[in-house]
């Protein structure tokens, strides 16, 4: 049986929306249905709540996929510059 507090539900929903966009709702609903088919009422309730939270995020437009800057090559210095003297 899966249990989650409201903060965890919103965090899970936010992560799903960040990763999957509108697909987050379908994923949460699929997991809720799977839990129901396994007679796991607690897990079903959590995933239904995640689905609702994801829908709220998407409707409000408060979550967007983060922009990731391309990685720059690390530059390794082989010697220290002289400080003069």
C-alpha cells in the first residue's frame, strides 16, 4: 500500500509534468488503474490525486520543462599562471 502526504503528491505531479507535459495525466491514470486492478485502494487514491494535481499544474500553466544549458567542456590547466615577481 502506497501512502503519500499532500506535499509528496504535488511533488510527484510536478516531476511528471516537467518530464512528460500533458502525458503526465495519462501516466498517473494508468498507474491508478493498475493499482485498482491489484485491489490496492491506497495506491489508487495516491495516483488519482497525482493525476488531479498534474491537471491543475497544466491548467494553471505553472510548470514548464526546465531549460538545460549545454555542457561546456572542462578546461584543465597544466600549470599555474605566474603572479610576477
